[in-house]
C-alpha cells in the first residue's frame, strides 16, 4: 500500500464495477494501518443516510453509485479530526490506474474476494445490460424495416402512372 501521495495522478475505481469514483488530486490522508485513502472530493459515490457508530467514531457509509458496493465512509465524529467530512475510501474496495503509465497502480490492487462473489455479480450486471442493448437494437431494427417497407410502397406509388378522367 502506498504511504505517500503518488508522483503521478491516480484514478480510483470501484473494484467491483470499475466505475471511476475519485482521483488522487484531492488526497488529504493515507493510512497504511486502516488501509484507507481520504479525499476532499469523490464522484459516483452515494453517502448513506444512516449513521453508523463504532467504538470511537460515527460515520455514514459510502457506496458506489453504479453497483452499490460498499467503498468507504465519511466520518462525522472521530478522534482523527483530520478525517472528519472527508471521503475515506477503503483501498480493498478500489482498483486504481496511474496516469501516464500503461499498467495498473500495483500498490492499490487487491486480489478478488475468495469464491468470486463479486465477479458473479458483475457478470450478472453485464449480462442484464447486454440484454437491454440487444432489446433496443431489435426494436430499432424493426422500426428501420418498417420504414424501408413504407419507403418502397411510396416509391412504387410515385412510379405508377396516374389516370385522370
């Protein structure tokens, strides 16, 4: 895990669905012990309405806006004052990419959970999205076919001589 702010910007993604949730340009704190990165700003993140209390702090859970995976928390109260109101993301819930390179930022990559539950959920989501796209494509094909038939009929009518009495 990284212990200092990286030289090149990192893009943080939800580990489950790969939605971009933040970047390293707003990093405020990194904790190796807690395996978290705390940022001033985040995108595609939903802050839960419920407040969770643990031994010495209260926080609102953060979830990925795309797949609802738990990705971190926003502390309301904590002995670590520098973390209050920041987006504290769990590194184990993230994948990352270092800009200006052709490889993933290795220190942030964590193996998939045992049993592949996350992969199964991602596969099911992708299949559902593909089916939606297929349905739209079939509807568009039907509409195009209907328009082509109308066009042919209209062209035939124009070619037919008109009779006047």
